[in-house]
C-alpha cells in the first residue's frame, strides 16, 4: 500500500511517498525559515502564502524521487491539525483535491500523532512504550499502549520545551529557529556555570513547567546587563539546556517506572537535541531502551504523517471531503 503524505501545519511544506506504512520512498521538505527569520518567528500569513506557492512543486518532486505517480498511490494522508489554520488549510485542500481526482481514500492525521510515528519509519518498532513528545508547541508524556491507544501521563503547564528553546535563543540573539542554535553553541559552554531552577510541580510530578526557568534566564541576563558583567552566551545556553534536559529526562524515567515500561521513545523537534539524546542514553543504562528518530525525522516532515495515516487507515478510520483543518485539534 502506497501512501502520499502531506504536511503544511507550520513552516515546512512537505510531501512524502511511503510504502507499507514504514518504508520511505521519498520525503521532500521545503523549509520556509528564510522568510520568517527576520521576524524572529513564524508569520502565519507568510506561511500560508508560501505553502500555496510551493505545494504543487513539492508533491511533484516527491513523486519524482519515489518514481511513482498519482495513479499509483492507494491512500492520501494529510495533517489537519493542530497548527496554523491558514497553513493547514493549504495541505487539507490540496489532499482533498488529490483524493477526489484519483478516487483514493483520504485520511486526516493529527500532527502530534505524526511526530510519534516518526519512530516507526524504516524499522519494525512496535508499542507499548513511553513517548516523550517535545516540539515547538507541545510537551507531552504519553503511554502508547497500542496503535491509536494513548494515555497522557504528563504535560507542560505553560511553555512547550521547543518554545522555551526558541525564546531563550532570541534573548541570546542566536536567531530563529533557536533549538539548533542553542544545541550547537552549548557544546562550547560549561553547563554547570549557572544553576538555573528545574521546576518541581507539587501534586502532579509528571507535568512540566518551563516558564519559571525562562524567567530565571531572562532575569540573569538583565542582571548582567545592568551590572555591566559580560555574558558568556555559551555558558548560559549550556546551563539553560541542562535544566530543560534534566526535567525532561527525570519525568520520563519516572513515567516509565510507574507504568512498568522498559521502552522509551522520543518525538518532536526537541528530540533532535544532542544533549537530550546523550543524557537519555546515559540515564537509561541497562534498565531502559531509548529510541529516537533520525534528526531529520524529528522536525516536521510528511513521511511521519504518511506513516500515522497508514496505521489509522488500517484501524478502520477514514475521512471524507468534509474533512476540516483545526488549529487546536486534540489527540487526547
Ligand atoms: P508542533 O509540532 O508542536 O506543532 P512545530 O511543528 O513547530 O510544533 P517541531 O517541528 O516538532 O515543532 O519542532 C520545532 C521545534 O524544535 C522548535 O522549537 C526548535 O527550536 C526545536 N528544535 C529543533 N532542533 C532542536 C535541537 N537540536 N535542540 C533543541 N530544540 C530543537
Ligand atoms: Mg518548522
Ligand atoms: Fe511539529
């Protein structure tokens, strides 16, 4: 079964052709970063416009690379939320048109479920496992018991992990997107230089909170500027990153213990973070197995959407032409 996946929820226009749910025949990702970086973040109007300009060429390239054409696909899978409404609408409208023209089934996919499914691409990994979803807009600790079966064990009460990386990077003038920039510069810094607080939430020990950490870093920077003390950007980046990584790793290990799960999987853009991967490997030791998708599949791409769509379809789900885009679509 060949699936065409379409992803336009934020600032990547992506199309992928995936065989049998897991084998990537092509995965074309066109990032709009150059159009947004001068504004320090994604501008929704620009995102929609760029998706509209690129979607046809991106899909064409995906078909070309896969050596497949419209008549050979069996299923069309598209992200229909959560994300930017105008951006989502481009993908959803395009996917509906393809499904209509080719008379092939259409399936709407939750973007966060897509991130989780990046773990299944190119291997034979299966649930159950604990999944830490850490992306630009979400931070969830999930027990995935089976395909389509999720229990949320913890979530952020304020900022998402990726959002924290992006905001701190902005305060350190490291540009957009901030995660990769902090990851890179932190390698040259001392992560024990500054002790930033890791939030402990009373009564909900698997939840996260990053707004206190964000304020602590901003206060530290203001303090230095007022006193005229030079700021060692690499030390601040490394110390901030350490605090985030500690919170993420500790809660995830705790969740795995509580649910008697031996396997932990990471998902979402922040799962690309080298320090996070390293710390998970270290903390897991022989007690847990830690998995993460290749860096390129952690951030937004259509192959993960095709994979998630394939499994939804196999569970008997199907969308029709009334499929809508939802900015706040919930999975759980
Ligand atoms: P969501 O998936 O929640 O809708 P999104 O699609 O914008 O949000 P992703 O594409 O999953 O988010 O990930 C982008 C986020 O990942 C950004 O916040 C970015 O800074 C962060 N990120 C990417 N690479 C790294 C890295 N190496 N270290 C830390 N953060 C990273
Ligand atoms: Mg992006
Ligand atoms: Fe995403």
